[in-house]
C-alpha cells in the first residue's frame, strides 16, 4: 500500500497580552502576520520572543508550536504545545497538535493520549477523531483506527479524506466489501482524488478482479501520472490478466519513475520473459540484482531467463548463487538440477533434485524434474549400450511417476508421457 498524506490547516489563537504593554502586542501581531504569510521561521522567532515577554499566555505557546510544526521541527513543537496545555488544560488546538507531533516523533502512546484528550474536550469535532484514527492506523491497531475514523465520518460524512482513510483501514482488516463501499463514496465526493482510485484498484486486485483493477489504476495514473507505485500496480493487474505487452509498458514506466524499485525490475523481467523477450528480461533482472546484490530471488530469476535462452552455463552460474544465499529453497535446487541436466552433468544434477525433494517430500516440480533427469540418464546409457544401467534409470523414472500420482495426477500423466515414447506404427 502507498503512503498517503494530508495537509492540515491551523488557525492561530488570539493573544492574551493585554496588560503586558504595547511591545508584547506588537510582537504578537508581527508574528501573526509572518505566520499568515507562511514565513514560519520569522513567526517562530516572533512567538518565541512573545512567550518570553508573556510567559503565562497559552496562545503564545500554541502559536509557537504551530510555527515549528510547519517547519517540520516537531521536537521543538512538543514542549511549546505541552506548555500551552499546562497553562490551559482544555486547549483543544494544543492537544490535537501535540498528539500529531508525538506521532511524527514516533511516540505512539503519547500521541494516543493527547488526541484522546482533545477528542474529550470537543467530542463533536471530527478532526481529533480522524487524527486519532491515523495514529492507530500507523500503529497497526486497525480495530481502534476503524472506531475513531467511523466517528469522524459520522460527524463529517461529506469528507472524502476521512472516507478514504476508513476504506484503507477496512482494507487492512480484510473487510473488502465495506472497504469498497467507502472507497466508492470517497470517489463520489471527490472524483479526482487519485489515492481513492488507487485504493479501489487495490481492492479489486486483492479480489483477483484484474479487469476492474486496471480501470481504476488507469484512472489513478491519469490523475497522478508521476506516481510509480500506481504504474507498478497497473502492471501487476495486466500481469494477472497475462497481458504481458501492457504489463511491460506499465512496469517500464514504474522503474523509469523510480529506478530503485526492485520489485518493478523483477516483474518487468518476468513480463519480458513471458513475452519471449529474453535478452531484455535478462537486462531487467540484472538491474534488480544491482539493487539487491544479495537477493537469492534475483539470481534465481536470472538463472531461469538464461535457461530459457538456452545459455545453460550462465543459468547454472546464477542458480548456484541463488542456492548459496538460500540453500533451503527447494525450487532453487530444482532449477539447478534442470541446468545441470541440460549440461549433461547428471551426477551433480541428481544431487540437486534429491535435495529438492528432501527439503519438501511433496514437491511436485522436484519429482517431475527428477523423473526427467532419470529419463535422460536412461537415454544416455542406451546410447552407450549400457543396457542394465538404462533399465535401472527407466525404473527410477517410473518411480517418480508413481510418487506424482498421489500428489498431482495431471503432472504424473505428463511425466509418464515424457518418459514413455509413443509406439511407432508399423509400416
């Protein structure tokens, strides 16, 4: 899922400097003018001076905290807002932004407590409930996030962003029908909000409704063409439809926008591979490998691509590197067995296939490749007039068919057809 953000509009509090002299009022007014003009550094300097002149005015500390907030100086905002809440315990604005700054400083429990306090002060104000929901969501407490966001939606049903965040929370709770309803409502309220479109695409994709997902992702891409994540998800949807030409275009755009997207390069390689563009697939996999030089998967994918291209020497080299990094993956051993078999290094190939089915005694691909290997060993023995050895290998191949019959009858039949040549009709 993507990272979403929301802009927050703050209203400065009126000063309470009456009785502290004209200079304090002038300092406050100048700081307020700077804040309104978005000169937040000057505003922070002015409000800091004001709090020295009038240390008992909560408005000064609240506004100082807001100035630091818009400068992304959250650690400095926290003491300012804390002082404001100490001076005025029912200051809704100070409590809300104190909670937000705690969350941005990764102080989850403090953020929850501050926002709960704010929600208690103004229970019918949706903002604190929504922010509390966002904090719960960030802490992966989706049940409480839903509760808070539902309250925000009840108080302000026409807010597209609250609907979107509620939908996102329901998505993670795997209540996809409800998530879809909220996403659709968010889109109805604001049709050009790309995140809601992308989220609806995510829901369709999760339901394996790839055609519907494509429609939403394409609209999200139209609205925000520079978002690599949406191009990637569009590619995944085309990939699910086995429309590899369209998937290639989407994944290419994803990695163009984000060249550090490892998954984008891998799936670009997969799509090119399925489209028989093997040389380009190899280049895509190599780009992924540069990003994660210790990735067993990247080595494995390169090995498979080289195998399909008929370059078994390179295929064996990359598969060996995959096994070195993840020796417990039966697939990697099976792939290496295939490479070594094609290189006619049968003894080494046999060890790899046996290791694959040792790791997983129900691994269909392992038994299939093992049967294929024994077939090739039989055929070589026959070519060398080693009749006894050939019969032994033939029996071993048939044993793999027997094992597959209980695991996957269809694969068992395919292997049986492979190792048992059809009888040629007599002329």
